C-alpha cells in the first residue's frame, strides 16, 4: 500500500484493540464502565475527574493523535460522580487524514476496557433557525451523510465477536439515557434543545446552499465527528448518549464561522455541559 492508501483505509483486528486496551490497563488502577469523548473546546470537562491517571494518545498503540488546536490528546481515567470513567480529552477527525477505522479505534478500545456506556460530545453549527450560539442540544438521532456516500467505519470484513454484520441503528441514542439528560437539565434549570445531528467530512465549513440543503433533509446541527464513533459503539452494543454544544448559528444569512469562535463557545459552555453530564452520571 502507498502511504496515501494507508491514510484512507486501515484494517484493524480485535487483537489490535486488545493490545491498546492492555497497554491502558497496565497504566491505570481504574476499571471504567463509562466512556466520555470531549469535543472542541470542551477538554476542561475532564478537569474534575479525581484520582486521574493520564495517558497521552501518542503513547497508546494505534491511537490517532489529534492535530487540531483545542483537542488536547490524552486519556484521563478516574472517578466522577461515583462512576469510574475513561475520558478522551480531544478526538481525531477524518479530515485530519486518518482512516475512518483509526478515528473510531478508541471506541473499540473502550469496549475492550469494559465500557458499556458512551457519552459523546461535540461542538456543532446550529442549522435549525431557532438555535443560538451557546445552546446545548441533546442528540436524538443522526443523519449519516458521509455514510450515504460510502464512508462507514464498519466497511470491510466483520468480526462477529465485535458486533453483527448489519447493526440496527433505531434508537442509536439510548432513550433511557436521553431521559436522564432531560431530567438532569431540568433539575439544574438548564435549557436543553433536542435535535438531529448531521455529519459532514469537513474541514471546510458549509456554504449557504449547503446549510439550506441540510435543513431541508432534517438536520438541526452539523459537525465533523461523532457519527462514526456512535456507529462503532452501537455495533459493539454500547449504550450511547450524545450532546452537542451549538457553537455558532448557521441561521438565515449566517455570519462567517471560525475555529476560534467554535473553541470560545465550547469553553464558555463547559460549566453547562459538565452539569448535564454530572446529572447523567449520578443517575447511571
Ligand atoms: N459546521 C460544521 N462543523 C462545525 C460547525 C459548523 O458550523 N461549528 C462547529 N463545528
């Protein structure tokens, strides 16, 4: 294979996931049952994890290392709200040049670690005209636009010990966890939008016509991550909760989007995001 082909396709086997998991297990005393992936600007949500063991991604076999500012690139394993959890402080994206199999490898590794519940967060553009920057959105469902074009992390031979060949994605975002997130937001007097997340490959942001199209096909928020991770998690029968921070509005005649704006919005929403997650962890 040429170097380019290696970037676009990777073949990992269960032994690869187990190798990464064994490396992690050797570096922490915790045995996490919950995984948390923190998106753009949200890394500080992990700061409250206690008795934390921290492992930089570049030390873990096969882990993709994020090249994007705002994605710290370390695994934080410890306790929060009575749960043992493993937190990804930053993630990698397909647009960075990693294969979709490598982007989703950390989710496979979490499953090998014994994680049963995965909480995914991201920063997203608000496609729904009612959404404003700073809103939190509970992901009720997704549109896998990149998957419709052929980019699916499950492409290739299927290992039945990881999950079925044709996994079902009805209620991919667990109804029970969604209800916990609603209760958590209500209890803390936080407003929580609910909507459909759509993934585009990025890294360019959307044109005006793109946004009108996304709105037409049922999207409320758009981003460049999350969906492949959720597919892999559901393939492995993990329960999934998804939360988007609306970092910018793509409403009628939307203004230019910058990565700095996305990161700033993420940082200012950290307390709200952390509160909703706290409430969910306490209910698990
Ligand atoms: N578009 C795509 N991804 C994003 C956006 C956006 O407007 N904001 C944050 N992530």
